[in-house]
C-alpha cells in the first residue's frame, strides 16, 4: 500500500480510504469485521464513517449503527485502533429535536461524545463537518472544535460537501484564531461529476487540504454496469446507462485494453488528479475490496488520461478560465 500526507498535515494515510456506509444496512457485522481486517492486512489505515450511517432505513436501522459496528471491531484489540486513522462526520439530524443536527457548539460537543462512545475510543483522528451550516458563525464552530482538541477528543478537522468559498472562509477564520483549521475536504468527484474542479480543487490546493472523494464510481455507473446488464443483471441505474451507453462502452473497452477493471480505471484516474489524497471505496464484500487493492499501483500515461478527459470532459479547468478568458 502507498501512503501520503493528508493535506498539509503530517498525518500519513493510505491512498485508498475504506468507506463504511454499507456496514449494518447492507453488510452484516461479521462481514464488516472481515472487510476491516482484510483492509488492515493490506495496509489500508484510513477508515471513514459518519454519525448518521445506518439511520437512513426507517424502522430497519438507526443512527450510529455503523459506528457501533466499528466500535465493536476496535474492542477486539490486536492493535486495530492504534493502526487506524479513524474519521467520522457530524451535521445530519440524528433526532427530531432542533439541536440534534447542524453545527452549533452544543451539537458539536454532544455529537462528538456520542460518536466516541459508539466507537469505543477516546479520540477521533479526523472530525469532519458533513455539510456547510449557513446559520452558525465560524467563531462558534471553531471555538467548539478548539475545545474538543484541548480536551483530547479530536486531533484534526475536516469538511465535506463544502464549496470553494466555504473552505476559504473557514480557513481565514481559523487563521485569525491561530488554529490549524481544515486539513481535508470530502467531495463528490468522479469521471462523470467534475464540478469540484472549478473552485473546490483550487481551494484545496491553495489552503493545503487533502481531497477525499466520495462516490468515485458514480454510484456504480463506472463499475462495468453495461457488461453486467448484458449478462442479465438488473440495475437501478438503467436510465442513466441508456443515456450514457456510448461513453460507458468506450470506457469499458479502454479498461479492457489496459487489462484492468472499469472500477479500477475510474479509481486510478482520481489518484492522478491534483489534490486528491484518496478515493473512498465502499465494498460490501471482501471480494469487492480485494479487487481494488491494486489501484494505487496503477499508472496511467498521458495518452490514457487524455482519452478519459475527452470521453468524460470536465468543466474546462478551474474558474474563471473554465467559463471566461
């Protein structure tokens, strides 16, 4: 496994981040344990979760379910906690009352305490704001995060789903407080969704944030779905497949020529993009995890990158050049 620093920090993380959103709702606890053990054996030391994972299934799930599974995995010992950089997120409502969501100082404190309890740990390595809160001032947010850091409950802060302007504003307010501020941003980014190249990527590069990418396979669209559909397997993405079939068939043909899977080609492309620290892979099985382990070792030449950029064009570079002179 290859490692790099997360943004401008000294924190070393693997070039693949293990996403855990499936743990509980779609992957059993036993299988989740097996995936985390195999990831650790393979050198993946960066695990991402959130306090609302598991709570999107109504009566069939509950908020914090995924964190509880990870906590029981940590509790087995064997150096699991010491080896893993664990990242969680807060923002989403985890209850029906007004202060059970967003980024007030009260919710930040309570959400952190709840996450630590579920994970059965004393300190989070990376605490990420899952979304921008347009109603809470940065002075309040940073004061709450600074207090958690003084108490040894978090080490680093990150953002998720922030615009470039939000990153800039957050960092300038942190700088004024002589606080480290953000070291990472977690964004939607894949070959079919490249909007972040306009302003989020430049902001990350300018402020020294590592970019962690979610949905790197576009919800499965870049995972070989036309081939799977031809084999008779149904897909919830049928409408998008038909809309993008010519592109996807060329994409799969390119992957075949390179001797790699479409999934791995999409992931490898991300690792060749500026600011990207790691794509988040969310395997439901150990077999799916195994398939992705070779991605950091894949090198794409300029000709291949040019073909992919032509096949899935981005916005045209950073703003304002992408839409002006």
